[in-house]
């Protein structure tokens, strides 16, 4: 107890020395009155000081925090003491004064009352930079809170939700790992949602972190990382392409070794949609190879029509000769089957014809022209005429 009191006294003296030389008379007056005042008047003084915007009142708030730290072991969760703690903590970040960081961290560790902790986190997010050194305190606490909660030693949901939100506000790359853990966890949905939002506020090494997860982790985390990244509006097209291409490759690799479940199907289709939409031509070899495999799987009922049309649609957006040639040959096969067996899938036909039109490669001319001579419905023939008109000569 004596040791703790001594440390608090030293802390108070340090705070005093930091501000004593150049303090404004207004601050000096408030600080003196705070020392003299009863506990109820102390609350009034701290609240009243918040109205002053022309002077940095941080020294007063640090005095108030030091008072709480010195008396918490004796008064505990006394309502008036907690009021002083909450108000002073919430105001300590108002002036962006980094001298308040140590005091706010000490208050957060000592007082576990949610209102006080939330106030500390909110102020810390105001005064901390995004440097890993400064954010480590919040990162480490959030990680321990996640571990405790998942081990049935629950932390307060409101504090954890605020913590995730404040990490997103600070947006340090060092918070990526702990936020991803929270965003993919079974924690309360409010925490998960805030962690996901916070994750996508980070810019520093974001793509590298996402790619590392996709390249090394199980398919569930691959899908989660891919999904988070595709929701990030500020993500550059080049980064979007790299992430979608890597996720696609990992999904295909997974499908060759494991059972192709709903997660596999969703990841492959969503990745193909992105690659086609942004015209990521670098993925053309892998996508075309997958197209050939999917043709075979479709014939043996190992792939549904949705998977086949997804890869066909993607190829239409890639803009490569390789894709155009593969689809042209495939349309020739479809025409041949229709001519010989009188059977076809209109959905697949339309996907191929429309993609060939989007590609505009003249190698598709004969195959598209021949559609008009076969027993196809008018919707298919009109699509072929439209695609013929889009070919580039």
C-alpha cells in the first residue's frame, strides 16, 4: 500500500513539474480549487472546466485522475469517485495532449468499471498516433479480453466493442491481427461487426496482411479475409485483383484435395466475379485452365451450372485472346451437340455468347454466325446477332 501511494505521489509530482512553469492562471486557479474542494465539488470543477476551450486544461484532468488513482483502493466503486474518473478520463483527450497517455492507461488498468474504461479508450484514441509502440497497450488488452471471453471469463461487451471501434479510429497496422481474430470469432455480434469495420479502416500493409492470411491459412479464414477485403471501398484495383486472384487459386487448390462444400463454391464464384468485373487479365491462364476442368466436372455432375456460367462470365471480362479462343471452341462444341442431339442448356449458351461479344475477338465469328442456322430459341439467336455486331475487325 505504501509503495503504491509513493508511486502515485511521484506520478503527481511529475505531472505538476510538466505544467508548473508555463501554466495559465486559469489552470492554476482550477487546480488549487480542486485540491481544496470536497469530492462533490471536485466533480463540479472538472465538469465546469470542460467549457473552457481556449486553454489546455489537461493538467487539471490529470490531477483528477491522480486523485482517483490515489483513493481507489480505499473508496473502491464509490459513485462520486467513479464520476470524477469518467469525466476526467473523457475530457483528458480533448486537447490532443500526449502527456495524458500514461495516466489514462493507469486508470484503465486500475478501474474496471465500464463507463470509466470506455472514457479512457475514447480519449486514448484521440491522443495516440498510429505507431505500434503507442497502440500496443490497447492491442494487448483487446487480445487478452478476446482470449478471456472465449474461455468463458467474459469481459464487458460494451468495453470490447468500444475498443474495436477505437482501434479502427487509430488505424494502426499493428492492430490488424487482433482485429481479424475478433472479426472471425464467435464473440458477441456487436464486437464482431465493429472489428470488421475497424479492420477495413487500416491502410498500412493491409493488402500484405490479407494476402498472408489467404496464402497460409485454412479455407474458412481465406474466405473471411477475401470477403473483408472486397468490402473495403478504398482498396486499389491492383490490390483487389491480387487478393481475388490469390483467393481463387487457394480455393481451386482446396477443391482438388478436399470436399467441395458450399464455402468452396461461394469463394470460387465470388472471386471469379471480381476478376471478371475488374478485367484482371493476369489471372487468365488460371481461369481458363479452371474453365476446362469445370467443363468436365459439369458433364459428370460434379459442378453445377452456376459454377460453369461463373467462369464463363469471368472470361468475358478478362479481355484476353486466350479466353476468346477457349470460349469460341466451346461454342463450337455446343453447336455440334445441338445439331446432333437436339439438346442444349440455354443459360450456358447465353453466357458463352454474351462473353464472346464482350471479348470482341473476331475468332468467334464463324461460331456465332452458325448459331443462327440451328434450332435455338429467338433469345439465343438475338444474343448471337448482338455479339456478332460487337466483334472487332
